[in-house]
């Protein structure tokens, strides 16, 4: 499947920019992972929600996991935006 990304008119010529299947999959996967990481990071950063029930983490361990997931979410959003611009 090829998706038309944008159609640009240049004088008398019309240029169609298409997006390959690989770009579509990469973009959607990065968005899915970014959103999932963000939600999980909020889950682990808030001790009121999880308490110590999730894997018996201590507060500092849960904060580390939440921080790493938050960083992964930011990276995923950056990859998504970069692929969207191309």
C-alpha cells in the first residue's frame, strides 16, 4: 500500500509525493510505542496508583522505570515527527 503524502503544484507541473509502506509502518509504530511508553511512565511515576503492588518495586526503582519510559516516549515522539516531516 502506498499512501499519497501531499500533492504540490509547481507551475504547470504537478508533483505527487508518496510514502512507502516502510515509512508508514515506522511512523505508526513509533507513535504507538511513544504513547504506550508515556502512559506506562505516568503509571510508574505515580505511587498513588501503583503503590508497591507492581513487581514489589520500591519507590526509587519505580521512579527509575517511569523515567526511562518517559525518555523512550520522548524519543518515540521525535522519531514520529521526523518521519512525518519527510
